[in-house]
């Protein structure tokens, strides 16, 4: 399977930007793997804000965090990531060290409920300005489900037009698998 190969790759891009006391955002909580990774990486003095529109996803994430004893470091929102600017406390603006998007549907959930091009782009428009200098945002893109290709194209087009004076952006793609997920990594350079 190609999925496990690319997900740790996205986490590796993120890990470099995290430290004890950092603030991080998981834009797609899902089963909570990335939220847990972020919660461990920011330490007891850091904080993670995590979004999902499905109660099922938030319950799975909540359970995962509490079974690892890091639930207090995370605020879970049942809200679309396209509303993150109005939801996140103002004191985190410009201080977010890491932001992760893992697009598509909830594994072991309803495959009809997916992230969508339009709301994902709105979330990026709102989320990137919240990054701290040298903060990193990653997006895992999938093209194997309905709407996935359209969303991946929209993310790539959006990322390509980012001001290079403000952001470095790269696209990591597996070359030897069909419909393999790929990763976009965006770093705020100042
Ligand atoms: C691929 S899963 C995320 C997997 C997760 N990162 C993990 O580590 O387990 C995608 C998630 O995005 C959620 N989602 C869909 N639209 C959303 C939106 N507008 N805002 C936030 N989450 C959304 C889905 O409910 C689903 O749980």
C-alpha cells in the first residue's frame, strides 16, 4: 500500500518546525493520527487545535488522545477548517508553527463525506497567514476518489501562485504507483 509511505513523509516535513511549547493546527482530525503526532511534538506546554466536520472523527480522535494522556493539549472543533480564522483564538495568529491537512474521506467512515476543493482553498487562504515565520503547512492530496483530482488540481494551482517572497512551496509525488497520494509542503519564509 502506498498510503503508509507518504503519511510519515508529511509528518517528517512538519516535525522540523515543531518544538516544546509550539502551536499547531490539524485541519482534518479524522482518526486522530496526525493530531496525536502534533500533540506529542508540541509537549505539555504547547497546544494543538484540531478540526473535523464529523462527530465520529472527533470521537475517535478524542479517544486516541486520551488513551495516550495528551488530551489536555488539544482543542477539538466540530467545524469546517474553512472557518478556522473565526474559530481560532486571536493570540495564535502569526504563531502557528505547523498546520496539517490530510484531504479526502475518513478511513473506516462514510466515503461520501470528503474535503472539497472550494472549502480547502478557503482554509488555505485563512490558514497560511496564521503561520509563524518558518512555520510549515502540509497537505496530503488524493486523486483516487470522486472530486479528489479536482481538489488536488485546485491545491496545486493555489500553491503555485503563492508569493515566493513569503513562501517556499514544494510538491512530493511518488512516481512508481498509480493514484498514489502526494504531499504539498508550504513554508513561510518570513
Ligand atoms: C483523510 S481524513 C483525515 C485523517 C487524519 N489526518 C488522521 O490522521 O487520521 C479526512 C477528514 O477530513 C474531514 N473533513 C471533511 N471536510 C472537512 C472540512 N471542511 N473541515 C474539516 N474537516 C473536514 C473528514 O470528515 C475526514 O475525517
